[in-house]
């Protein structure tokens, strides 16, 4: 047998790598049985929660243990003016709220409870997932709303991370995350909380930095830089009130880079290029990480050194090296700024 044939035979004989599958839970093995949701008396925190609901003119309809995790919840009717969105979530979409206000009367009833927790800074309640529903019901003149109320205010951050009421774009999500981070930093009861501690709620470390950029410039092209920042940022174990200073410094560097990239785009336009994909093209050309593969255990590239190289590339960007077909390809495969 020739060496080539032996090699081929060896490759064929080599067993395929086995992929470990996540063990699927056995049907009916998780959480509480339906008969168990009221099987034990509620703790004192639930009695306190009922008192908070009644104190604002609401009605606690029932209290029970949520069947999946076994945590206590109150089903309550709350006055509409005693519940408001969490202060750190994205901006209201007027169009989305108006669509809801148009649909609800056609059904003639509203059957979608919001989630609510006590407002730690007031006498009412806040909702992490019902902003558009509150706005729609307010437009329709509703007096109250049904809510699933939980006694733990911190659950609002987790619910917000899972919010699917209206799809987020990058700007929405980044602003939501930076507002959560600022709310934690401003709360003296959470002086030691770090990004690592709330990594689930913040979702991705680059969102904190991009959120600062969007705060400073609502038209910031975060999508063009998201992949670079994602590879260079990681959650820190320092208290958030301290780590925010680092995020803000990084945001300043990104905004400086964006100015240099915008100038490079202007030079492209002066050379006759007209496309909505010019900024992603410039960023891709100056991105030193573009063709660098990063293993799971590899150290992250340094943020400042990466931005330094990109700044240098943007300032030296030569429009003559861009071809019309490059722009056409970018438009065909996508890669817009958001």
C-alpha cells in the first residue's frame, strides 16, 4: 500500500469526535406539582408584599409559588398610576405603544399581566417588562392593570435581561445595560456589586462601553465597532461604581476612533463612493483583529492597543485602495452600521 493510501486509510479509520450532549431533563421532573403551589404557608415577605399592594390602592388577588422555581408571587390588580417602568430601560417606542392601543379595544379585554416589583425608591411599583403596555392602557384611559408581583426588587434586572416585549436593536440594549449599571452604582446598598456579580443582567461586557457611547452620541454607529469591542472587553470584579470609570474612558477612545473613521468615510465620498456601507468597510480594513483567531482560553487583545492601531489606520486610510467591487460585495453580504 502506498504512503498516500495508508494515510487515507488511517483518516477513514479514525473515529469521529464525540460531542457531549446536554442531558435533557426527564419529563415531569422539574419544579412543583400543581398541587404544591399552595401547599406551604407563605413567608413573612409575602404578607409584607400584600400590605404594599393594598397600601397603594391595589388588590392582592392571590399568592402562590411559581411552579418552575418555587418562588412566591402575588397576582394583583394595581392602579395604573402606581406602577411605572424601571428607570434604566430603553426609551418608549411610540409606534409600538400606539399599535397596542389600537389592538386592545378590538379584543375587548387585556389578558397579559405585567411583572412588577416594589419600587425601592418610592411607594409604588416598577415593571421591567411592561412599559409599552402601560403606555397603551394609559392612552385608552384604563384605571388598573393585572400584575405578577414579586417581593424581590433585584429580580427586575434579571427580567429586563430576558425582555422580549419588543425586539432590541444594539442601541436599545446598550442603553438599557448602561442604565442598569448606573442604577447599581448609585445604590448605596450595592456598593460592592461588580460586573461579574451581575453578568447575567448585563449580558455582554461590550454593551456597557457602547452604552456610554450612545449616551454621549445618540447617532453613534455602535454596530460598526461591536465585534472589536466584544473581543477586547470583559467583565471586571471591581465594584461597578469603580469599573464605570474604565468603561467611560474606553467610550471616549471609541468616540475618538469614530471621528477618525467618519473622516475616512468623507474621503471615500470625495473619491466618488456613495453607499451606506462605507463605515463598515473602513472599520473592517483597519481592524487588526479581523483575521486573528482567538481560542477559548486565549487572553483577550488589549483594548487600548487595539484602538491605537485602528486610529492610526483610520488617519492613514487611503481611498484609492478601495475598489467599487469591494463596496458592492459589502452591500450584498450586509454589514450596515447598526
